[in-house]
């Protein structure tokens, strides 16, 4: 039977399959690079007001050196408009990085490029100006890059290229004096050393965060394992006591028969009576123990209001917008389990860069409630939607352990519910749908 797929289509599919691993490798490399700096710190420093102030300060200095007659005659900049233009372009690029929160391929590229433009805008005048003024501009350039980029970014190949390109361009455009060249090269080397120190420090912080999360996860797993072990132990004790009570019943019957036997000596009957009394006390103790185990096994968790739990969580953490389509929905279980699940979801959203996290609660049917938690972050890759709740699954964060969403699922299951990924989310980011069985509200005394 002839194939319906043409050779060209097969070659196209093969190339697409071959490109997929390369895209995945590039994504992992980009994530490693982004983990070497604090996107939140860069976003805060790149706000439009601060960026405008920086552009005006650097651009004003360059305009004064290039166009104020008294300074122009002494500094001797050949093309003062060019570094001013580079400064303005750097400001525009910074605003773009702020818009993308310094994350993702575009945000990462822009936050690297703005350093290149600002630095080039100072290196060019340093290598072209009169000797004394060139040295002053080289020192100003060094102070600028050592004050911010070198303290924020970790050492990566893109950062090394971004900070080294202005010096290479400057040496190509003009031949600086030995002193200016030395200052520029020394500044670049100090930036690299400081960036490597930053990267090592952030790696230590990630290791500490991973260790803390692992310890917390281990503690929670130990608690659950201990509860399960005690439950199994109680079940075994109950079975043993049940068999012991059956054996006691058989002995009691035989002892009562012996007591009623008139052929036995009185002394023997007294001993048998003492044994009967001891056996009765033992039987009462076994009965009380069995009743206690039976009552413990029948104990049901107290109902709690999910809406009240959500409002209290939002008020305490100030990180969740709550929308309730129903006044009160009651679930049998421990509120702490729902709080732990919400904490993991909100923390994951914030760490992914989400600014808005919403939780919407509504009635699904007569005996179930639906809780949808969504955010405006980058979302989950489609290929991870099915395995995201598995223990020790691959985490999107370098510092992640792969246990957060697994424990979230376990705590939801302890409430008798289920959790799944919903794609696409209403806010464009990650979205999780939790279904919980509802129960009647507790009767007031």
C-alpha cells in the first residue's frame, strides 16, 4: 500500500524533530543564564522613572562635553552626537527589558544590550577625547559599571560579551593612551571577577533554598508516613485483640463448666473462681481497648468553610485575589491541608514571575466545589502538564526539588479531592483546577 506522506513532508518532519532537542537545550541554557542574576532587582532598577533619570544624567554630561563651547574646545570630541544617541538607545532598551521583566529570550537579550549601549556611550568619548579628559571619562565609566552591572549580574558568556564589546569597539575606532587603555581593561577584568563572585553567591543561595525545601518536604513526608505506620499498627493491634477476645470467650466457657462441677474439691473451685475473676478483668480491658480503636477509626474530620479559609489565607499572605461565587461551601477535612496546597501554588507562581494570582471558588454540582487558581506568569510547558504532579519531576526552577506540586496533589487528596492542570489559563499563565467534595454545614448547638 502506497504511503500518503510525501518524501518532502517526511524530511520536514525529520528536521522539526531534530530542531526540538536544540530548542530544548537552548531553553535550558537560557534558564541557567537567567538564574545568575536577580530579575526582580533589575526590574526595580529599570523602572521608567529611574531609567529617564539615568539617561538625562549621562546624556547631559556628554552634551555638555560636546556642545558647551568652553568644554568643547578642551575635550575635543569628534562626534559628540553619537555617544548621546547610544545613551538614548540604551534607555529605550532598558524600558523594553522592564516591560519583559528581564525574563525570557527577549527580556534577557534586552537587559544584556542596555549595558552594552550605556558602556559604549562612555568608552567612545574616553578613547577619543583629549588625554586628561579621556582618563576622567574612563574612570567615570569604571565607576558606573562597577556600581551596578558588576554587582547584579553573574558571570556568563553573554554578560562577558556585553561588557567587553564596548572596549573592543573603542579600541577599533581610536587608539587610546596607555593610561586610558589600562583603566578600561582593568575595569573589565574587575567586572568579570565581581560577576563570578555574584554567580557563586547565587549558587550557594540556591543550594540553601533547595536544602530548606527538601528538609520541609521530608518533614511532611515523615509526618504522613508516621500517621500511616500508626494506622497500620492500630489495625494489627485490633486484629490481635479480636483474636484474643475469642480465645478468652472459649476459656471462660470452660472455666464456668468446671466451677459448676460438684465433683471438684472446694479448694480447686476457689482457684478456678480467682482465674475467672482475673479473666473477666482482662476481658473488660480488651473490650475497652477495642472500643477505643473502633471509635478512633470512625472519627470523621470536622467540616470547614472553604470560602472563609481562602479569605483568611489571602488576608494573611497578601498574595492572592479571591473570587467567591458562593457564600459558604463546606468540606470535611483539615484547613491546613488546603492552606499548604495554596501556599505551594502561590509560591510557584511568584517564583515564575507572576504579578497576579487569582483563586475562584464556585459550586460544581450538589456535592462538589471547584477551586481554580490561575496566574499571569509564563505558564507550564505543554509537555509537563501530565507529569507535573509526579514526585521528583523535573522542575522549571534551578533551585526546585520537584516535590512542591507532588505534595500539593497529596494534600488535596487528603481532602478527598483532585487537582489538574488547565490550559490555557484565564490569565495567560499557569492554571490549576481543584475539585473538592462538599458536605453539609455543621449544625449549630
